[in-house]
């Protein structure tokens, strides 16, 4: 501030509040107050001249503040200095400060506050707001990275601006460093499987300010730029392979570096294709209606584990292939239930996540299922007699029914030869009556009574008769009329 007093600097600005703020250190009254007390005004200006001169010549070089002045005598007409001037937030292009109202608002009241800025190493205070504002928090915007400056705020009344409150330390505008962080999507936290020829598109979001430096490696080595493309934006890094090959399988590692900080994330990629067929197959043995096979695993599994084998058979007469076993893991099997007199070929496919192998390995020789020789009936064989008189293994159960709703009676009988079943009501044969339908299957005897009425109540009997004897079971059926209101 060499060559100018504080009053001259503020007066030189185009803002209307600058002269008022400039008069604050000298506590010069304005308007009618100045005319009524000229002697006190003059003394006041003389008494404050050293303070104003000190404020003008003090350069705001660190660590001293640009307003490190000698305290001035209090002036009751202007407000006192605001309290608790504090920096609330600093970003890469702005700063927010707040303060508390002054203890004394002055004799003529408070009109607002004026915030001023002075770059470090400069001597001129620049008003942030052209007019006094009635707020206790302000944000200075459109600042540049690297700016370093002091801030002060003064309360302004009708009689002028009071003494300012000044920040003890300069404000430094610098890039806010946010530690880098990688967020691997859920579907990439497990092995990422692609088929040969498919594209690979890995999008890995990340955070960090300023933008971190991103780099990729494949199995610890640099990427093949001819096959792998990488694009890194402000919030993600994308790795792209147009047509994947099995050699692209492996561990891909993303590394973020930012001002000495480093984070890493890995993604495992597996590129697979269909397996080859088993290397060989042979017919081990044929007996009865069975054939035993054995084969060796494929030389190429398609870059992944096998899910098993599919075994098929074909009759020489038709030539049609039918699957016998699917996803079968052993390399030996026995095929049963072959038809006597037919000849069979067998083939085996390998299978992995991509599907069955494009071709199969087929047996060179046929399995002939020979007709068995007729063996003579051994002497002394006694044929067992399964004849049995009727006996009920499940009797009829008493039953209650509702009029108008069909009901059924059940019992089960055992007999050989098959017995004749007779149904009776109150010891009278009811066969042929269309109201009843009797069924007998596999020893289960059923009598259906269609839409019974109270007249159909009574004792029902099921009788079973064959050449060896007879048996019967009874039950009581009660058809209750529904209650009427």
C-alpha cells in the first residue's frame, strides 16, 4: 500500500460503500453529525492519522495481516467490528466465510456488511459486494487455483463503516484432493466369462480429485495396444476387446495414482470355447442286453473344466441316435436295456459351458445283442398256487352325506382269481339302478351314490365272491337334510 493511505485506496474505487469504509479508521462522521461537531471531527481525524497511515503502509505479506494496525479509539456513532470471522469452506474456485453481528450497532443503526479482499503481497483492498448486505455469510466465487489472499469484513451504519474484522491467516485456493477409490461392479467381482469371438467391455467406475492417473496391466505386463483399447474418463475407465481370444484370459489390474496415493482393483477374465471330442472310445464287453464302454478325455477342454459327457446309441437298422446319458462324469459306463437281436453303435460328446463338442467319438465295432439260449425247465420245480378266497383288506366306513351332493363309499378286497363284486342296500341288490355307479379296479371297490336324498340312508353292503369263497363288509350311510331358517 505504498504511496496511498487507506482512505485514498477505498475512495479510488467506483463502489458507493468504499468511501464509507475508508472513513471507518478515522471515524469521520457524515451528514449532519459532521456539521454539528466540527471540532470533534477534526480532533478525531488528527488522532486517527497515525492509524490510517499505518494501515496504508502495512503490506500484507505472510505471516503478518494487512490490517495489523494500532487500535483506534472507539467511535460510538459507527458499529463495532463483527465477531468470529471464520472460513467455513474452501473449494478449488471459491471460499465461504461467516461472522457474527458486532456487539455495538452504532448510534444510527446497522445498514449491512462489506466484505473486502486483498491478495497476498498487494496493498489494495477490493470490495467483494458493492453495497452493504444484511447477511452474516458470503461466498467469494470465480477464484483461480493458487490464489492467496486476506479477507476482512466491516459493519456499516448511517454514520459510516466501523473497524473491520480481519482473518488471522490468508486463504489459499488450491485443488481439493479426494483420495482415489475404485468401485468394481458386482458382476465383475467373480470370474468374467466370455466366449471366443465375443467382445469384452469392462467399465470400472472410480472416484478421485483431481483426476487420478489410470493404468492397466494383463497378468502383470503391459496391455497389447493392437488388441486392447483403454479409455479413461473423469469417473471411469473402460477396457475394450473387439474379438476375444483364449490368450486374453487372465488377471487384469487397474491402478489409480494421485499425489502419492495408489489403489488397485483386479478383474479375472476367462475366454472359453467348445471342447474337443474324447480322444478314443472302445467297446469293452457285451453280455445279455448290456454293453460296456470306455473312452479317454479330450485333449482340448476349451480353456475351462468339463461339465461331463453325453453318451448316445444308435440301432443299425434305423441309424437314429438317442441320448442315453447326459453330463456323465466318469469315462466308463454300461448301457442297459438293449433289444435282443439288434446291433448298436455308440458315440460320446464332451461338454463345457459353451456346449457340446462339435463332433463325437464313435465306436468302430458294433455291439451285437444275441438271443439267449432256451434253457430246459429244471426238474422238481413246484409252481406256487396263488389262489386265494376273497378277504377285505380295507372295510367300508360309516358315512354322513348332505342331500344333493354325490358321495362315494370305498373298500378294498384281495382275492385270486378276481372276485365278482355285488353291492346291496339294506340287503337288497342295487345293481342296474342308475342312481348308483359301481367301480372295481386293482382291488379297490367304489360305489358312487349320485345326489342322495334322506331316502338313500341305510346299510350298504359290498360282497366279493369267487370260486374259493366269499366275503362282505357293511357300513351305514346317513343323509341329513340341511337345516332351514
